[in-house]
C-alpha cells in the first residue's frame, strides 16, 4: 500500500519510531504478540491489544482484529495495531516500508524482500543482506545512527547506564510462573521494595527510583526474564512520553526512509 509503514513490534522503542513517523504524515500499522511482553507499557502501542486503544503524546493506536479493520482504522487517521507475530499480514497489506523493531537482538524472519524498503533496528541485521539499512540502538555516540552497510553493535547484555546504574535498573522474574504487578508504573520505590510477584515469590527493586516499566498482569514468565525497570532519576522522570532513546531511533528511521525515497 502506498505510504504505508508496517512496524514489527509495538513496544516502547517501536512506539517511539511510530510517533516520529506519524508526525511525518505516514500511515502506520504495528504488529505484536497476542499477549505483549512490553515493560514500559505507558509508552507502548502494544497496550492497544489489551485495552482496545492506546494514546501516546496525543497519537492514538487502536487494536485491529483483522486486516479489514486495520484498513478502516488507517482511513480514520489512527495507528492500527494487530496481534500478528507472523508475516501473513505483511504479505497481504504490501507496505511501502517495513521496520523490524521487535528488538529481539536477532532477526526473527525479516527479509530484504518483504517490502520495497526494509529497516532493521539494532543487533541481528546486516544492511544489504536482510535489510536496506540498520539503525543503531546502543546508547552513546552512535545511538540513532543509520548504517547503510554492515551491522549494529553486538548486544552486550548490559543495559545502558542511567544515573550511574545499568544492570541494577532491570527487574527480572524470580522464578518461572505467572507475573502479577503489585504497584503502578510511575510509583517511587526504595531498594528492596516489592514491585511484582511470580506465583507468590516477590520481585524486588535493587535501587531507589521511579518504576518506569512493569509487565502486564498475567504474563507467563521464565526465571530471569525482564519484567520491569526502575529509573534512578526518580520523580523527574517523564514516563508518559516517548524516551530520548526511542525518538533518536525514530529519527534514524526517518532519515533512512528519506534517503531511499526522496528524489
């Protein structure tokens, strides 16, 4: 479809990309898992799958049960959000641009032939092989930079440093089971506070700060799975707007789009 961008993934980084592209007057379809695992849910359009709709910075995403409903949502000026982890809807909708923003640190099936323009986000993609361009996701000097050859920096497994903390910011499931949050995103916490439970076992924060992300209630988790995060900057954190990182990556996607499509 002309002027249609299809984004695989609808978590916080994918949603920051969507915000940037929507404001650049692109029509956007996003797709995620039937039960999304986004942690920063206040800035994730994947919440539309659970709630029916989700608004971020005045931009509304609405759950589409099928492609016909997605097309109707697009015609009404909103972002359509599908529960489709496969590529079936991509083949049917034939977007002008595909953005793989699943952020799996590896390619989960995206091919350079999936659309006239294919952009991979972060590690796992190689420009010129499985996509036309790659956008860097690692915090630092290269964040948001577009690579027209080669790959993004390999995943180190260490979260970016914020306020002097990296690994400590992430809360992980203490066991296999079903996750249940015990407080709301945006709550100020102290080290040792319980932020969630997995089958009766508490998940605690290691640091003081603001809870910026928690899995939705009822998600099946495995021990060690990322289930929440705490921002050590505390009360000053804006957890309802796309992050600086998400917008930087979105700017890279916009650059790549213009690079390949502008006369």
